[in-house]
C-alpha cells in the first residue's frame, strides 16, 4: 500500500477517534418510563422469559437512547452455572456483525480510497469472478457462492482453522461455481462480507479487528466489544445447544466480516445512537445504507448496505439485522420513527428470540398487528 495513504489514514484516525460526542438521551417522564416498563415486562414475561423458554442472554430496549427495559438471564457457563450473565458479558452477535463491516467500508469510501462502483478485481486481480462491485458485496448482489458451504466441499483440511485469506485462496484455486451474474439478483451470502473485511485490511494496512477497534469500538466507547481472535478465548462467552451442552468451535471460527464480533446489549445501544449522527459517516452516505437494493421480487423485505430493511404498506420502516452462529442468536432492530431500539442477545440456541422481537414492535406503533412474519437471519 502507498505509504502516504497509510500516513493519511493514521492522521485521520488521530483526528477522529477522540472527538465523538454521543447524542443526549431523550428525556422521558417517569410516567412514560413506567408505562413502557409495565408493557415490556408483561410482554417478555409471557414470551421469551416465560416458563420453559430456556432463554439465556440479555434483552435491552431503549427509546431515544434512554433504557426503558433491561434484563439478563442465565449463565456464561452452562451447565456449571457458576457465572451469571451480566451487562458486561460479551456474546457473539453473529451476522449482526455485518453492519459494522458495512460502516467501516463506507468510511473508506467517504475518505476517497474506494467507491461503491469499484470492482473487487481492482483489489484482488486473481479472483476469478469479474464484474462484482463493492456495492454488490454490501447489498448481497454479487452472485458469489457462500463460503460456509464451498469450504465444506473444498480440499481445505478441516482440522486447521481457516482465515479470510484462506477462504480467498480457495476461491482462487478451486473456483467454486458462482450462483448468478453480478447484480442479477439478491442472494444473502457470507462470502461478500469476508471479502469486504479483506478489502478493509488491504486499503487501511490494518487488520480488520484493529481497524474496527480504533475507528468504531474505541471511538464510540464500546468497551465490551471486539472481533474475536485466539487471545479472546477466555473473555468471549461460549455458546450452547438447546439442551445446555457446549456448542464446539469449528474450523470457520476465525473468519470475520460476516460474523465474529462479540458485544453486549449496552454497547449495541451506543452503536444504535451513533447511527443517528453524521459522526461515523456523513448523512448522505449513511442514508444509502438504509435504502433497499432487492426490489426485483415483490414484498416488504429488502437489504441495504449492510442492513436488513422492511418497508411496510402503512409507511413504517424497520432497520435491523438478525444473526445466528452456533448457539448464538442476535437481534438488533431500530424503529427509527419512534427512536426505539430492541436488542436481544442469547448464547443458548433459541429461535424464539426472533419471534419475540418481531411481535414487540407493535408495543410502539402499528407495525404488524401481531401477524406472523418470515424469520430473516
């Protein structure tokens, strides 16, 4: 990489990392707080926290940045049950990591180091999939095959932990068949975000974990958030099967960009609030992230640049991302009209986390009237 570019990024880091000013939380009256706490307590006690639901994790709901409901249940260490989960327990947020990768990429675009229309062949010339743009990766319109599947079918030794670079090398050497031409259709694909993480590294001359730590986590004061690396083994909370038995790690547990961020509900509230400002990226670019790019099929579900979106017939808009990896389930939903964020993290596999989140939206506005919805991860 050009040495001057590295110096420029370093200088901008010094200028921006320390100057973030968090938004002032919305002032809610005691009656408003009591009203929402009563609603949310009754709701979650009858759903996710009810008898035999086996929820193990944390729930946080905030309005205007003010926490109106927060609960932690269960343990970091199942089945021993010696360490209760707390507000500081970092849990794997799975695909809810993708918005962080997207915002990091958009930061580099804002700084002029790449553009949404750049093809990835410009940065990875030996990758045998021409015509794919940065926007295609961000919006899941690349047509690439999903590495979670082609790595399993590849010659890669499953006894060795694979890195993002290893995934790229397999793509170059074995050329797994693409699923569609670039920008032909939407297809959710983790490979896109593996490549974006590599792109961030190539442009910034920093590892993806270091870049996110410096430009997002540290800057925002997200003290319990990190990209998993082997040195985090003791800090990262393990995940569990529905029966409470440990969910073992596998050879893809070091890849990142698509997953592998650990965080807490309180840190994700900080993240939510930052997305209401222009301090990470300017408003015009941020709004592009919240536009839908998968309109070729009728429906309300769409994908922006790193964010899932739902445009409802009554004009309501939901900005969200769910996640699942091993025994981890994650929900991060922003009801921007009401300035509400709903965050649920669990480390004992529990599909009920998603439906509990879906149906809670109607506590704040007319969203679904409790109709069932498709679960999007």
